[in-house]
C-alpha cells in the first residue's frame, strides 16, 4: 500500500501527537518506507500512513484509534522523556476540491499524495511543538515575574543563584529544541522538490499562525533570559561583595594578630 490509496477517500482524518522530547529514528526498524524526509511509513492494510519526526511527533493519516495505539506501543522504547499527557492536534482532509486551502481545521485538496501528506505533517508537528513551548514559557514567565517584582520593590532578590541559573538553562534548552530539532522557522524539505506546494504550506502556516507565534515566543524567551541574566549578575555582585568583606575581615584579623605579637614582644 502507499499514500495514494487514500485518494479514494473523500475525507481523511489526521491526528498528530507530540509524545516526548525526542524520537530515536536511527534505531527505528524500517523494512519498507514511503519517504525519508520526513520518515513516512504505512501503518495498516487500509492505506493508513504515519509521518515521524525526531523531535517526538507522529502524525497519522487515515488510521483508526486501535491501529494508532498499536503503532505507538511499538515506538515506546524510542521515545526520550515521554510526556504523561501528549500534545494532540486534529484536522480533516477534504478530497476532490478544486483548489488547495485550509479553513477551520479542514484542508481542501484535489487529491492526496505523499508530498502533500508530508507538508501537512510538517506544519502540524511545528504547531504542536509551539503549543508545548508556549505553555512552558508561560510557566517560566509566571515564575520569574515575582523575582523581578521583588527587585523593583525591595532592591534585592531572595532567590539563590541555583534557581536563577536553572531558569536561564531552561530558556536555552527551549531555544535549542525549537531551532536545532524542530527547525520551526524553516520550510519543509519536500518543497524544494515540489515548489508548487508552497501555497498549501503557506495556508497551513497562516492557519496555525506559525510565524507570529514563533516571533512572540522568541520575544518572551529573550525577555525571560535577559531578566534571569540580570538577576544572576546581581547575585554574582552580591557574592563578590561578600568575598570582599571576607578579605577585609581576614586582613583586619591579620593586623590584630600582628599588633598583638608586637605588644607581647614589647612587654616581655
């Protein structure tokens, strides 16, 4: 079977899942795949297809819930840091339409093909990654705001360096995953070979507001990183002041000892 089997359907259900931080596709056993960039495989005898991404996303096309569960079970050993509740996105493909387009969670296509499946899967996977990191950044934002408020009100922060550095590390990790793994800002590689599908990808990009959400996320990441860095610098200066006082105390102690020694010699 191949994705063209789906051509006979008037409607194709699509479900995308973000299962964990990473999907180790290097060890995925492939006897026969439909495409490699991204990896696309058949899932059942009815023409159901799965598109897999190394950043933890699997997108199913025309696959029933039972077959989805069976396939996901086979992937469990390949998922790094599996999430307790995966991110999920659904839409429908309406076939036999005169023009390509996306509206209200439905994609209009003239017919289903491998390259169109891969373009749709790419946009859906990026949408899921953005949704996850929007939640994470919102949580970090809520966590760092009280520290900034404390600094503005009292001129000091009570948090320790470990807490602040942890927040900086979380922001760097999110940026690394967005840029290095998911490549949110990049177009799918399949468009190089099928440039006419840019219209379809642009429609999906607009529907999910990928560019706007990435830009907003970048601004929040930069703001949180700058705030955390400022707090870290303040804590560093605080530590330096402590060290300076330690040095001063040691010098004074040394002077007192010297004076005591001189006095003892003078007396005896």
